[in-house]
């Protein structure tokens, strides 16, 4: 498998890696849904409670690793543009998350779960990408 993957372009390897980790993420979400809703296994007890609660976050680390590997394998132009997009999207995500936190504290807006921050980052990345076309 490793030999076949080396023959693929960095973009194709990124897509395959991202799909792999997202498949694990979805499987972890489904498993946790059954586990924590007591449909199959009963009420979890510590330490399994914490292990299963954190389980969906582990594939997210895998997607970040795949993205960083994509940057490492890409040419310097693509690397520079994608890095710039990543940094701008991170800043936008931090700004929105912090602003929303203050809105929750002082204006009484609805609470947003922290696991939505990852989704917000990729939405921010998609929004800024058409506007960041050069590395300057």
C-alpha cells in the first residue's frame, strides 16, 4: 500500500488520507451515539467514559497531520499559498470563537459546543481561499 501511495500526487494522497480519517471520525460518532444513548452497551463508566468521549477527536488529529503532510509534499508555491490560507483561516476562527464567547457571556446568545470550532475553521478556510491567490 505504501508503494502505491508514493506514486500518487500529493493532492490525491491528501484526499485519500482525509477520507480515511473522516471515515474513522464518522464511525466514532456513530459508536458514541449508540454507546452514550444506551442503545447497545449501557451507561459507560470511567475510565471508558473519557476514552469514548474523546474518541471522535483523535481522527481530527489525523486530518491535521494529513494536511501538514500535504503541505510538506507540495511545491513551494502551493505550500506558501496554503500556509497563508491556513493562518488567515485560523485567525478568523479565533476571532469568531472569541467574539461568540463574549456574546454568550454578556448578550445571552445560545451556547455553541466547542467541537464546532473545527468545522468553523474549515468553513473559514473555504471562505478565505478564493481571496488568497498569491503568497504575498
